[in-house]
């Protein structure tokens, strides 16, 4: 008869070291022997982590599951396999019941449930579930982002705070952390393995499990593991400071545990460490920061400890504490930021100079300092992200740029800023930022489809081809690579190939609304209107806030000259993105086509005022003025355009038509000839028609 | 003549025409197994269609809706195909098999590369048709069967007559980048 516990421990050990085949083998043996729900859950986890989702699903689906973790895993598998009904059944439908049943996993369960709701079209329930998840665990950024993307109002100031009454990030996690750190010490520090280790290691990521293991692990039988733990910690010590997230730094170091080298061999340090760890609830492990320069014990196992631990302070030693002041989470204020920045500078200087770790007596901080620091960072980022999601791009850029420099330099923030520029149609600026990101992080593909669209707008064929080639080479199964390739061929006007690649991207990831929108646009250009409309409608059903798709439908109708329908859809797009000059311009055009000249002119006025860099607003205003029979007024706009864009042939063409209307035949001819000079092929030959009055298509505009 | 001006891809890339062969149903009067429509439409000059019957050999292109056709391009190579190279080709158009009218006949003399056949009606405009038939009437050196390596059909992308819609293609990037949102 196999005792489950040690085997489970072994399997978790394999999992923690990413050795999935080994883990699966052992877990299968355990499951075959015992067949219990716990064993099933363990085996399911092994399958899931190694990507064998179908098997995990099959394993768990026909059982009545009591363990909440097992139910959660089953729900996750079902959701991944798109059988949303099963997922929903596994999770349940009452949010409060879920919150109580799943305990610490509740936020994740709720997030998963929200995903299921969205996929089945119940957006309101999804929003509720996300909100609940956030209230339980303020670090669920994804829920916040989804809420913003859905257009729900969320207040980052409210959301990102530790609401201790409901915060279930518990002591058990902490304790597991401690025990896991022992594990780390074994596994990662290359310290000589003690055979007694196995009994003390517990799976860290199952938060609620085996609390009993905790107690045993805290009091190890032998000195050696403890020493190792110390050494591990002190090995970690080299991280010179805890992540301040741009806030007050290091001075405080309330925490912890500062196992210093001097302490390392003292038994008494252990309870202090444990206490300090216990006291710090919900602190986040700091990101992998500087490597341990002074780690004399081998490479600091930063990565694995980060995986387990929620408590970063435990690994950071505040050696440069000038004063034992605490890190407080003060409300956001600019002056504080400045102070923090200077404080951080001072700190980093002192770190360099001061090589020895000071012995700081561990104290139990009253607050969870690093967690709170992270939360205030998240508040800032949340504000900025909210601006972006609601397409208030200027404010978004401003807010993002106010982030602390380290965060600002991170690729995600840069991508968001570039996206904001893209939404404002500032393609140059966006492309510049994206190319920087590509240089520094060449294997990062998130956001690259937006980069390719910017290059498409700017008609930079060489860069776009290079980008497409690099991304496809990098990973042929990445839908983003195929979107980029599609944009590349679309720019080259090879419609069939572009369509092929866009279809491929959609096949790889049918849930990406933008991919459908791009496919739709390509169909529209290739004049396959039915397929275009179908793609656009699909995009909108996935994400009703995707204004690119709404605009696409509008352009299809415009080409078919169904101006009323086109106007309706442009308005829809505008309601999502009210500050867009391009959209407003198109609205003006639609209105003028419907004959509502006054309305059109006022819309175009607004467009011109809104988007100063977009010359088309003025251009179309001039053309509408001409149509409305006010050629003289059109002249002012056109002269302005001539100044800023002297090589645009259509400006001269329009000037020619205006002069024709005004009766200045010679000026008209002069402008027409300039237009043809600049662009011999013209755009479909209508410039030639402009030359020859007998072929003018709009008789009312013919000069007599 | 330089093959460049006759290369259909150049025109496709300019955005003024589209290749519409994919919107049509193709059929042949005869073919040798492995040398049929796929080889005729695969964008590869190494593969070809080889007929296997009596002259005239026919390629039938049927569209689902009346399509405007401006040019037909045929790729043949005398150096490779010698007596299989067509020498007289007749282009017919109409609504169905029993309703075809010859609109164009061309003579080829030792062609090597793309041959462009403009399709115009009596008013010199591209025709609108449901069906096109390309008939090979005779081959070089009086060969019986024929090889054709590639065929492309171009349809013009016409700007509509409405004034505003004309302004869809600007000549500078500065303007064009704001013309649409993707």
C-alpha cells in the first residue's frame, strides 16, 4: 500500500522542476494504485502542465469531484477545450458560493467563470464575476483589464487595495513558502542534498493543502536544512533591495527577516524568520531583480522561489538601511514620487558602496509593504490603462509616462504607449516605439500586429517585409506572425496571399477580434463584400468595442453607396472612439453624400479642430464645400494643404476643379497639369477626365 | 519585347487590376493526368497543362456573376515546348457554352514568356461576361497537343463614379495613411 503523501511530494518536486514526463509517470503510478480524487487531481495537474489538456479533462470529467482544486482544474480544462457548459457546471453559478467553496482559489475560479460567461455571451454576469474576483484578490490584473476592455466602469483607486477582511491570501501560502524555500535550497542552491529533505517538502502551489506539512517543515530535524534555508535566503540577499516599485524604498525594510550572514548559523534566527514571514501576508515576491552579487552559496534560486513565494521580502535583505523607517503605502501624490525617486537613487549608491550586510533585527511590520507598493503601482497603471481602454489616448500617454522609469522602460508599458499613438493615428510615433521594443525584445510578439498595421499605413514595405519574415521564422504557430505577413502582402497588393495569411491567423486563434477585422478589411479591398461583412460581424460579436470592425462595415456600405447604413455604423464606431479624426472625417463624407451639407460641414469642422495632423479633414472639408457650391471657401483649405503637402496630386486636382467652378479655366488647367505631373498614372484615370471637360462626370461642376 | 511590361504581377501590384481567376470555375477540353488545371493555375512556370485530344483545345472559365475582364495573360515558352506551343489562340466570351462569341484572335510566333491579350468590346472598354473560353486553334510545327504553363485573368478595379469615392487613393503617404483605419 503506497502512502500518498511522500509520492505526492515527489511528484510536486518534479513539477516544480518542469520535468513533466517524470511527474506524469509517477503520478500515473500513484493514480493506478490508489485511484483517489487527490491522486486524480495530481495526475490531472501533471497532464495540464505538460499540455495534454484532453487527457486531463477526460480524467476528471466523469467523477463527482469534491476537492475544489480538482473542480477548478476540470473547469480550466473544459474552458480551454471550449466546452463551456462543463466548465460552468464544474464551477457553479452563484458567485458567493464559489467564493466560499474555493477559498483561496476563488479569485481564479471567478475569473475563469467570467471567461466562460463572455464566451457564451453573458457580458453582465462576466463583469460581475470579474468584479468579485478583484474584490477578493486585488492583484487580479487580468480581471481589471477585461473589465476595461468590456467598457465597464472600474475605478483603479478603489479596486487596487488590500481589503483585509476578504483577502484570502493566507498564512498557509506563506508557510508553504517557507517549506518550499527549503525545497529551493535543495534543488537550486546545489547544496549537498540531505536525504531528510523529502519529508519536509510540500507542494507550494496548492495553497490549502497539507497544512500539517508546514509545521513539520518549520522545525526540521536536522540543522543542515535550516542552514541551507539560511544560506538560500542569504543567497538571495544579494538582491540589494526589495522592489520598491518606484515608491519609498528601501529605507524601511521592515521585513523580515534579514537572515544575515552573521545570523545564518544561529538557530534563533529561524523563529524570527518564521514570524516575520507569517506576519507578512500577501506580500509579493519581488521580481527577479539584480543577481546575487554576493551570494557565496551558488546561484540564488531566484526563479523557483519566485514561483512559490508570495512573499518577496523574505528574500530580500535590506542591508542598506539607513534608518528603520517603514515603507508606507501613502496615497498617490506626485511629491511622494519625487521623494521616492531620490531615495531610490541614494539607496542604489549606498548599495554599491556598502558591501556588508548590516545586521538588522527582524521586525514584524504592521503593513504588507511591498504588496501595498505594488498595489499603488497597479493603481497608476490601472488609471493609464483605463484611459487607453476608453480611447482617451492623450491622457493615457501622459499617465503611462508618469510611471517610474523602470516600469516605463518595460516592454508592456512601451507597447501600451505605442498602442495609444496608434489609436490616435500617430503612426510615426507608434512605429518608432515599436521598433525600439523589437530591438530590445526581438522574441516578443505581443502587440506586433499593431506595429504591422502602423507600417502598413506608413507604406514602409521593407520594414514590414522584414518584420513579417522575422516573426514567421520565429514561430510559425503564432497567429500574430501571420497577421503581420498578411499585412505585408496586403501592402504589396497581393490580395490572395494576404487573404490566405489572414485566414490562417484566424484559424490559429478564432477568438481574436482584431484578426477578424483585418481579414474583413482585406476582403473589402478585394471586393468580396459578403465575406467582408461576415468577418466584420464576427469580430464585433467577439468584441463589441472593436471600432475597427464597425468602421469596416461602414466602408463596405459606403462602397456600395448605401450611405444611410454607412452613417449608422460610423456613428457606432465614433461612439466608441469619439476623438478619432479619421472617423469623424468619414462621417462628414457620409453625411455629405446623403445631402446633409450643413451637418457634414460642421462634422468636418469638428474633425479639423480635433485632429490637427490629419490633412484629410481639411481636404474633405474642401471637397464638401465644393460640392455644396462654395468653391471660394474651399480655396482657403486647399491653399493651406498645398503648403503642408506640396506633392499631393489630388490637392491640385481639387484646386483645378474649384477653379473650374469659379470660372478660372486657365488656373484650372494649370492645376490639372500639375496634378498629372505629380502622379502620372493618376488614381483610376479620373485626372485625365479632369483635363478634358467633355468627360467630366459631374455635370453641375462643369465650367461653361 | 521585355517580359517586364507584360508581367501580370506588376499590374496586380499597382492596385488597378485584380486577378479574378479564383472566382471562376475552370474546365478543360482534355488533359493528360497530372497535367491539368492545378498545374495551369499554380503560379509555377515549371508545371503545365498538356492537352490530350483533338484540336481545338479549350480552356473554359465560368464566373459566378458577370465579371468585367480587361486582360488575359498566357505564359508559354517555345524554347521548352517547341511543337506544343500554341500558335493561334481564339478568345470567346458569352453567357454559356452555346452562347460564345469570338472576340479576339491572336497569333503567336515563338513566344517565350507572358503574352498579354487585352479584352475589349466594340467601344474599347473591358467586357462584362459570365464565361470566357480560350481556344487553341493550332500549334507550332503543326503539333497536335498543346502546353500552357500559366493563365491569369485580370479585372479592373474601377473607382466608382461618385466624386468622393474617387478620393480613395492619394499619391502621398502623408495623405493616404489617414484614408482608412485598419
